[in-house]
């Protein structure tokens, strides 16, 4: 489900030098020929993917139990238990080390 948009974007890529440029070079076609057709196909595929994702999201919004990840989400919510935020103690040395490492990584 999560790879729908990425798959459509890759499949419909109209300027990707690897999927289009190399393939057309191997087929002895002028590089990036047929771009208008590929743009039209990209718009159609992208619109279809957007409609699919929006329809799925609306269905899940009405009935979350239909989600593919519903059971996994429930398990994670129980493990994380964000209900006790008022009992949060503080950030300890380990947390600070991780945050500083992350910060300096950027």
C-alpha cells in the first residue's frame, strides 16, 4: 500500500535517465523521444494512484478495523502508552547523547 505512489512515479517517470534514457539508447531510439505520450501516461497513472489512496483512506477513516496495519497499530499504541505524559520524568543523559548525535549528524 505504501509503495503505490512510489511505484507509479517510477513506472510513469518521463525524464528518468535510467528507465527512459538508457532503454531508448539500447532500442536505438532518439533519446527522450515520445515525451508527450509519457507525460500523458504519467498524469493518468498519478491521478489513478491519488484516487486509489484517497478512496482507501476514506474507507479506513470510516472503519479503522479494515486497515491492513490495524492490529499492528493497536499493539504499538499499547506498548507506547502516551496517556502518561504528565508522569514524564525528564530527558536523561542517554537521550541527550542521542539528540546531540542526531543534531551534529546534520
